[in-house]
């Protein structure tokens, strides 16, 4: 009689050891489950702080880039009435004269030649090579009267300025409120290097919101 045998299952037999990968996985899971809540909370707080710092830095970079292009100004005098009044805010295009050239009739913001910590807003009247003269309540440019067909307060009859030639890299500027403006009639032509930029957009108050008008200044008949 042939005797057959079958493997006997030993209930007390030791099972094979877990593999190294399984051991590491079990260990990691156990550590994750047993990690203190304080550590998880600190990690969350640090993540929030990092995101906040990144947001602030990015906003600062964007702000600095924008400041290279435009800058806002509050008008604090009456020299450009009736076109600009005290308390109005305007945006200035700082690239206008870096990428292009100034023109007669432009409204320009520039540093005060006597105190560069102060900024003025005026209108460009003369360009390099022009000769400007003020007499008989009229502005003369190269011997011809300017046709100033835009709102402005006229020059007083007693005002007089002898012919003044605008030098290279200079601008002759005047306020639209001619009787109450300290401009090139007082301190002479300004260096173009003092120009901050061209007045671009009026932003406050809302009723006057809109683009700043830059006028043409055609010449009349030659003076006799």
C-alpha cells in the first residue's frame, strides 16, 4: 500500500520576515500617523508665510515696474487754470520723452530747476532753437505771434520779456494761467533732463476723468 503524504500546516510555524520596502513603508505610515499635530500646524503656517512673502515681493516688483512707466501727481497750485485746478490728480507718462520728442503745446511735468524736490506742471511753448518773446499781451515765437486757440488766462498788458533763445536740450514752458505762473519767463528755459514726463490722464475728481488734451500752437503772420 502506497503511502501518500501531504504537507502539514504547522499553526506555530514562523512566517517569512517582511521585505525591506514593506518595513520602510510601514515605518513611514506609522510615523505619519503618529506625527504631532503641532508639527503639521507649524508646516501649514510656514507655507502660508512663504506664500504671503512671495505675493508681497511680486507686488513690489510690479509696482516698481509700473512706476518706471507712469506716476501720479496731485496739482497743488493755480498756474494751469482754467485747464487744471488745485487738488486734481493726473497720471504722467514717463516714457513719452524717452521714446519720443516733446512738442509745442504738450503739458509737461518737470522738476523745479531751483529745487528738484518740487515738481511743476506747465505747457511747452518753445523747443530748442526757438526764440520766444512776450509783449503786447502776446507770445511771439521766432518773430511770429502764437495762435493760442485753447482756454487760458491771458497775459497782462504790462508783462514783457525780451527775445529769449531756447538752447540745445532745453524747453521754454509757460502756465496757462499767465498772470499767476512762475515759468520760463522767470527762471528761463529748462533742461529737458528735468522733464518727468507728459501729463497723460486726469484721474480725479471723477467728473473730469479723461485724457489730457495737448494742443497745437500754430504761428500767425510775421510781426511787422
